[in-house]
C-alpha cells in the first residue's frame, strides 16, 4: 500500500507542476490549446514508449473495450485545456484547489456506488465531513 501511496503522492505533486508549466507555455506561445496539444504530443510519445516496453498487445485489446471507457481521454483533455487556460488568470493554487475539491467529490461518488469497477467504499459521515472541511479550506483560501 505504501508503494501505491508514494506513486500517487508523486502524481499529486506533478499536477500543480503540470498546471504551472503548461500555463506558462500557453502564455509564452499565445495559445492554451496549442500548449495542450504540445503536452499531449509529449505525453503520447512517453505513454507509447512505456506501452511498447511493457506489453504492446494491450493496445490491441482496446478494440474490445466498452466505448464509454474512452471518455477518460476527453476528460483529461478538458482538464489540461481548462487548467492551461484558467491558471494564468486565476492562479495555480486556486485552480488546483478547485480541481482537488472536484476530485474529492467525484471520488466519493465513484467509491460510494462502486462505479466503473471501483471497490465500493461507503460515504460515511467521517468522509463527508472531510470533504466539507476541504470545501471550507478552499473557501478560506479564496477569502485570503
């Protein structure tokens, strides 16, 4: 479990870095969409190399996957486009705080109902309180 937590901690550290770097690129080139396209090109190459090294046959099995699972690609595109556009105007911290709040709400719903094959985990009063505390924290940061 610590291994998984460490990986996700690093991924979490990377989200604000991604936002700051891509927002700066978008400002530099004058196009958030252009910056997102560059990001996805680099990501595509990186993911393609990892897929080739770890078992390219998995890509072939994607043809048999339910089509709704490909919605994830649109969601990541929306995230990257929106953070690249919003962050220079709203601030990296503000943008990421709202992303985090949305992630907590969405994750709680997915876990509550075991959506998309997730292991069900009921929304207890403790978890709901944690989400409310996070929402309060976001609100406080906006008042500062």
